[in-house]
C-alpha cells in the first residue's frame, strides 16, 4: 500500500502548493489594485491627470489590454519574472483607472459590496473546485455572454440608458459567477495534470496565468455588483 499512497500524497502536496500560489498572487494583485485606486482618488492632481486627459486615460486602457493579451497568449515564451512583473504592473494600472469608484460611490457601499463580492466569489470557487460536473461546455456559453456584455456596454456609451446599464449589470453578475466556477475548475484540472518534476519557473507562470483569470473574474464581478448595490456619494 505504501508505494501507492506516496504518489497520491505527493500529488496532493503539489496541487495544494500550486493552488495556494495562484490565490496568493490573485490577492496580491487585488490588494495592489485597491491601494492604488484609493491613493489616486485622494490626489486631486492625479485625478485631473488621469481623467482630465483622454489621451492618458485611453492610453492606460490600451496598456492594460496589451498586458492581459500578452500574458494570456505569450506566457509560455516569457520568463517567470517577466510574467510576474507584468501582472503586478497590470494590477497597478487597473487601480489607477478604477480609482473613479471612490469618486462616484460612497465608501460604505464600496466596502459592503466588496464583502458581498468576496463571499460570492468564494462560494463559486468552492463549487467549481468540488463539483463533479464538467463545466467545459459552460465556458463557451459564458464567453458568448461576455462578448454580448461588451457589445451592449459599448452601445450604451452612446445611448446612455440607465435601464440597459442595470440589465447589463445583472447579466454580468450571472456571467462572471459562472466564469469564476469555470475558471476554478480549469485551474483544478491544470493543477492535477502538472508533472511532478515540472520546472519551478513553469509552475510560477501557470500560477500567474491562473491568478490573472481569477483576478479578472473578481474585479468584473465586483464592478457589476457595485452598479447594482452601490450608493452614490452625497
């Protein structure tokens, strides 16, 4: 029995280490985003620089998208340190562009929504990790929903309909709840299938890629919930 149990124990340790690394990096990214957003919101100079100049604001958005696509599409060709640095830079830039929430919403509602989002995210992650149902087919459906949300949001920039904005928010919550469970299961499968002797740098890059996916799920779920539950500043 001993030769059988040892590999299983070794696999469990590797899986736990990998998953712990993913969630640690995700939390570091979220903390960096939150700190940056709050700091920028307290500086009138930075607020004017970011939101008073469209060139800078859209430049930040383009830079964020470029980093996400780079990590997602070229992580295997990067060094682990490069992938980590890019994730941290992205988290910081995202904090700069998200600083507007402290100007639009009351801080009490931001805090309460954050806890609602955290509880929802945790429940979805636990479901994605423990369910025996294959969520692969759900992923394609959710991606279609995500594309629909992006298109509807772009259209609403010109229409400026509060009703459409609320509908998009409710649908967005459903989509990102599903994506959280889906990405967690994908992360579990990745952890379970990684070879025991895999290079540490490769494991780090996989952890950063997983952290980025869960980070994006959390941030977008938080923003959708904030639109629904957030109270405006007086």
